[in-house]
């Protein structure tokens, strides 16, 4: 039954991806496409945490750090070298390098899950304070000032390969949604490989996995680096979308929001965190327009209600209902 649920989820995601890429760009207005691009970038970020936490048991508040580092790296490299493609690769490389350095000390130091969460949260706060303090013109990398709390504006968009033409709003949307779909398919494949099965066994019982001869530290470090690469790429795509990156991406509110995405959508799934990110971002955008209630307060209430009513998350709950429905249908047949 679980295999059937997985196949149904994958097929449903592919169908949704085809609709989003092949139909939506021609059916909605450009400003709506811009919002959908933001949702897709956040879905990529959510899947990065959904992978390392749901399948590796690594609760990290530092995904916002890798996201922010990816965004800042893209901005600095793109503005200094006028090469968006190089900037995108640099964003991923810097995020992975940071994850490998941080992960080495965390996993080889055998720190518990609680200390890991606290350390990654502290690093997020350090980056937030550090980037906010760099408002003076002396703080620059190459020709690009860090900008302090104002951030880095005027970030160039990606260009069509082989030309100097910038991607349009619709083309940027298609790119980001396609990347989100590829990330989902790639992580789904990775989880089904030997590496993924061992990673899941380490999450379930690390001591038993090590007694079987697997180095849990190495597998966790590899998963941590994969999650950082995806988060860094999401940060770069966010910078492309917005044309601006500022220290808010390192804020504790944003770090906590990513956790809420995963919990609301469903821990132990990939489509769940992506769905949670999209739903919450839609809510945040709507609240920002109507200005009826503070968005952070609304998110707090939503999280409490979701934990009380749907503790496993939306997607696992839906999968459970479908399993019951299929089971009743099968029993009702003569």
C-alpha cells in the first residue's frame, strides 16, 4: 500500500508539474506568475529541509542560512562578473562548502539533535546580526557593497543560454517550477537508492546502523550537504525572482517558518513540505494585501491548530484517507 501511495503521489506531482509548466504561463497574468515563482522557490527550500529532517533525522534551523548565503553569493558574483550562470553555480558551491565545514564539526563531534538545532539557530542569528551591521560603504566584496539592512538591490536576472537576453517573467516562472519538479524527482530517486535506505535506517536507529558497519557521520554529512545545495539554489532563484536580497532571509522568523512548512505539509514526505510552503506563502501574501491581522500571529495560530488537528501533516493524513478509501473499495468488490 505504501508503494502504491508513493507511485500515486509521484504521478500526481508529474501531472501537476506538466499543467504548471505547459498551461499556467499562458493562462494567468504576469503578476500572478511572479507570485507563483516565489511559491516554487520556497517549495524548493522546503524540500531541502524535508529531505534532511524527514529522511535523515537532522532538524536544522540553518536552512535559512544556506538559502541566504546562496542568495547573497548569486548577487555578489552576478554583479561583479556579469555572469548569472556562474553566479548560480557559485551559490550552490558556497552553500555546500559551508555545510561540509559546519557538518563536520557537528556530526564528528557527535552532537545530539537538540544541540544541532540550537547551533544552527545560533548561526542564523549570527548571520542576521552580521549582515545587518554591514551598512557602511567599506563593507563590499569586489564592487558590490553588502548594504546592511538594505541588502543588495539590482540583482540581474538569468539570461537565455547563448544570448544576452534576460528571461521574461513567464520564462523565469517556468525555470523555477521546472527546477522544483526536478528537485522532487531527484530526491525521490535518491531516497530509493542504497544511500537513501541507509540514511533512513540511521534515522530510525543510528546505533544499529553503525553496528552493521555504516558510518552514520558520513551519511549525515552527505545528506546535510545535499540539503544545503538545494537550499542555496533556492536562495539564488529567490534573488533572481526578487532582484533584491537582504538580511531578513537569516531572521529567526523565517527560520521558524521553514519548520512550520514541513510540519504542516507532513514530515517524512517530500511533496508535503512543498505543499506546506506554497499554502503558507499564499496565506502570507494574502494577509499582506488585506492587512487584517499580523502574518506572524496568523502563522502561529495556524501551526497550533494544525498540530492539534492534523499532527502527522496534511499529506500523510490525505494518504491515510485514500488508503482507507481504496481498502473499502477493494472489500466491497464481489
